[in-house]
């Protein structure tokens, strides 16, 4: 993540809104998919498992919210 943030700053794109996707929650005990939001209720992070498909619908939902403005 640090390398991506550094690169974004180097190309003057560090002000672009991002959505962090935390994958592999299937490797964690008792962890459920979720969307984390900032103080303005904007999605900033999605927790999912690409392997099991858990949380993929949340990713679509968060992307839809972010792209619809």
C-alpha cells in the first residue's frame, strides 16, 4: 500500500478517492464481510473473500455508491 501511495503522489494523483479492498477474510476466524465508511458515510474499505465469494456483493455496492457520486 505504501508503494502505491508513493506512486500516486509522484504522478500527482494522490487526491483521487480510493476504495481499499481487504481480501482473504476466509483466512480469519469469525470475520464477516463488511463495508467501512468514513465520517461522511462514504465507503472507504470493503472486507471480502474472493475465494469464497463472501462480500463480493458488498464490493459492487460500495463501487456503485462511489461511482454514482
